[in-house]
C-alpha cells in the first residue's frame, strides 16, 4: 500500500506535523523478527502466496514490469557539470527536480510536450550537493559547498531563506523530518549532523551530533523516529529522534567498510497484507549495492544481501521501487560507474538483474521513479538527465 500511504502523507503535509502511534515501530520490528524466523533464507518481501498484492499489480513478472520503451526525453541544461541528485516530487507523475555542481537547481515538468525546464533556482555560490522536496511539494531545501542551506519556493523559484553554517563548512546532504516539515537535518564536511528549523532559520537545541567523518548521506524511517547517517570513513550511525524537541540521541554504529564513503542511504518499510521488512539500501564504494535489514527499534542493521555493481569512488545513489509492495518479488534500482542503470530483484539469489539501461556518457549518479513508475529519471557525471518511459502493457 505504498502509493496509498504516500497519498495520506501528502494530505497530512498541509498541517506540517503529525504524531505517530506510540510504540508502533517497536511492535512492528518485533513482528518482523517473528515473521522472518519462519521464512526460508532469502525471502524478503511478499512471496508467491501474496495473491492480493499481485492482483493489484497485475499478473506480470518483474522483468515485464520493468521493461522500458526507450528514452522519453533528455535534459542537458547542466551539461559539463555533474548532476549528483535528482528526485520526482512526492506523489507526482510529472514534476522532477535536480541539483548540479554548476551551483544551480532545476525544476522540470514532464507533462508538456516536449518536456521542459519550468524554473532554474539560482543563488548558491558553490556546487549544490543535495536537495529535498517538502511533502506538499511547495518548498525545496538545498545544501551547497558554499556553506549555506537555502529554502526555495517551487512555484516561482524564489529563495525564501538562507541559513549559513556558523563554521562556514561545506554542507553535503539534507533531508526533511517526515512528520514535521518545519525541521530539516543537514550534514556537513566537519563531521556534524544538525537539525534546523527552516521557519526560523535557527538550529534546534540538542539536535546535533558528530560522526567519524564527512556526513555524506542520511535517511529517516517512515515514522520519523530513527535517522541513519553515513560518512566518508565507512560508518553508518543510527540516531533516535525526539518528535517533541527535535533532539538527536546517538544509538548504534555499523562500520560497513573502513575508509569507504557511504554515498547513499534509502530507508523503506515494505508494507503489504502479507509481510513487512524494514530495510536500508546502501551505496558504499565497495563495488556492491548493499541491502540491510533493520532488526530493532534502535536502528541496528543486519546485512541481508548484496548485488555486484561497479562502484569504487563516485557518489552513486539507489532507490527502492515505489510500487514494490504490490508485486511478487521486489525491485531496487541503482546507478553505476559503468554508465548503466541496473534493476535488481531482491528475492533472487542468482541472476538478480531484472533490467539494464544504457545511454549515459558517464557514471550514473542518481535515479528516481515517479509515483506510478511510468517514468524513470537518471542523472550522470556529465550533467545529462535522461527520462525513460516504461512500456505500457
């Protein structure tokens, strides 16, 4: 029910704040452990007995679901400067944004024919490293090596607010608190993680913590109670987030690979009528895409499986497919340094590649699906953004 849940979040985003059910994550984690104690090795998500979920997606295989008709459009407004991040707007089919090392961001609309650039966000004085959409899609926050966090109006491209890092350190990543979009978490080059209130531009008391290296990536769980952050020394930390105060409490640390950068963290609760498996998808410069299981309510991670990709140094990112909960099997997508986009079925022990897209001229740094999976966007180190259209069955 991922798409339905995203719709609920989008509606509730108008109030900017919600209170999750107390203790729900702990109970769900306990249920998850109990379910998977009874499952065969390798079983991750809804299996062949998930008739209800399969009926919602249609009686097709993953390979058929993720067959693409080819390139739908190519954007080149950031040519000659890498596009490190791109993301479709929440619960939206046609609105896409990306950031560039040329110090700008773009918002593109794919509804028009041909697709076009809606607005360019200008104001940063250095490479833009990351950005995030608010749940209602009316605001984007962005980080830059110029040491500023900027808040943008997505309608007209105006910069609403600029928040400078007190130590003038490079800001490398950001994410919204999913249950309170007044709060954004920012990671910087001086190993610091910091919660910022974007309405006031002030940092939240108790909302900071140090990692062992430069903070490169982060992701909240769906209830917004656990935050994972990764650094350039191979560590992933979990933090407990106090919903009332914004305080961060360091919980667990996992060393994935000493000295390897944790470029991307994606958290996902796989919800269906048949199963649930809170998981993290990690890119860590170890020539593998890593899938971890979240085993408790402190964010402890246990490696479940991995998939071979070419990844030694570039800041690659990966995603969970939005509609995976409704299908037999489940798919993840990642960029690769060999200029390809890879689709993997996380339930297969062998021959896990479902599809491979070729067309980029450099390492593919990020990928993003729209809400109904009809379009996939991918961005590379040369500044090219490709829109791929899925075959219609």
